[in-house]
């Protein structure tokens, strides 16, 4: 009788673990992303980029602007309220992003970076290192980095707890004329097996590599909550605030020399 109970317990444990593994695999494969979705070619840097918020390198002068003009939350606003655009480049060690944001009010009222970070003005950068798509709400299949005005980088960990990932992104923001800010980012990429307690060595990038990517801006002028959310990729359906959960909505970057 004891042997029968023991064997039953072993079988039950095996079934539970097997179902959990299959569910995780299914989550990643579910509604698998089109590998070439909104694909964009990104050229390699031609000089050293200093993350200083000035953006006077030859690489940036040669690169093309891309718009941040999709309304993900809120409503379309006048260009005097918000306009955004960005450039991209890469090196062996990192992905580089230059963003130019025109925002008539910059808001940074929540002092704790791990509380309601989306309700302050911030740039949000979505990265799916292997362009696999899928759910990333409770795992690191992809990242949704919120970069605040002070440079803090916030995302959720695998336990749905907000964490600082400041070692993932070097950034600098400067404010110029006409309510225009220049943001520079150097983004280090990590695999979907990333762990906060594990190896913190970033991956090397290479030509023809594909990366899931989107960039957005959380805009709050004078309200208690975020007023608008503008993104770089077209998202089908009524619910467009899905990037923090679903990497299938990201665009695709293809790196080239």
C-alpha cells in the first residue's frame, strides 16, 4: 500500500512538472511573431558614440530618423504638446538609440522610481533579444525598460516585482530649445535565460542578427495619471498597451555592417 502511494506521488509530480514546462513553451509559441514584422535595417556605428545627450557623432549624422507617432493610449495631440522620433545604430557590444522628444511639460513627480513609474514622463524601450515574440510578463523572454528623466531603468522581474535594471542601459538626457530633449541610450542585450542572480555579461551583437524592438513615450503634462502613450510600431486591435506583456507586437531590427 505504501509503495502504491509512493508511485502515485512520483507520477503526479512528474505530470505537474511536465505540464508546467509545456505551458511555458506554449506561452512563448502562442501567436508566434512574424519574424520580419515591421522590419528595419540598422547600420553599424562608424565612430565611437559617447553617451552624453549631445549626439554630434558621424554615426548619428548619417542615420535616418524614424517616427514615434502611434497612439497607444490617450488621443492624438497637437505637435506643440508632443512629437517624437528616433535613430538606431549598433556595435559588437550594444544597441544604440537616439531619441528626440518635444514635450511641452516634463513631469517627474514620483520620487520612488519603483512606484507608478509609467505615470511620470519617460521613454520606454522594448527589447526581445532573439526576436522570438511571445509572452514576457513573468519572465525575461523580453524586456520593457522604462527610462526616467534621471536615468533610472525600471522593469518587472520574473516575480512581477519592479526592479532597477540600470546596468542594462547607459543613458543621458539633455534639454535644449523649444521644449526639446535629446536622449541617448546604449543598450546591452541579454538572453531569455537572464536572471538577476546570474551572470550579468551581455551578449555580443553581429551582422544579420534580428532583434525585437519598439520605443515609446509616456506623456503626462499635469495629471495624476499618465495622459498619453505614443509608440513607434503599429498595433492592431483596440488594446494597444500590450508591449509590457506581449513581445509579438514589437517591430524587427536587422543589424547590418
